[in-house]
C-alpha cells in the first residue's frame, strides 16, 4: 500500500507541476500580450505627439513667413520715405553748401 500511496503522490506532484507550467505559460503569454499592447499604445502616442508638434511647427513657419513678406513691404516703404527725405534735405542745402565751398576755395588767407 505504501507503494500505491507513493505512486499516487508522485502522480499528484506531476499533475501539479503540469498545472503550474500551464499557469506560468499562460501568465507569460498574458504578459507578452500586455507588453505588445503597451508598445502599440506608446507608438500611437508618439505618432500623435509628432503630428501635433509638426502641425505647430508648420503653423509657426507659415505665420513667420507670412509676416516676413509684410515686414519686407513695410521696410521697403520706410526706406523709400527715408530716401525721399534725405533727397529733399540735400536739395534744400545743396546751394548753401556750394556757396560755402566756393567761398572757402576762392578766399585767400594771408
């Protein structure tokens, strides 16, 4: 009878070991599935973040390039106004400058 008990005990241990292996295998498979799911979610989050950042960058670029065109126009207008102002100033004082130069060139100092 002891040998029967021993055989039955061994058989129970083998069955318990098989069940434990099945539980471990199932847990590993669940863990792998969760890791795969987490990786996919992380990749989706990264792609979403990248697309948001790219959209923000493109918006910023379009805003600055649009305003740079208006900046160029504004600077052209300001430059034209300054050139006109300097030309008018030069025209006003040119006769005085010529007279002063002629006076100093023709005056002989002893």
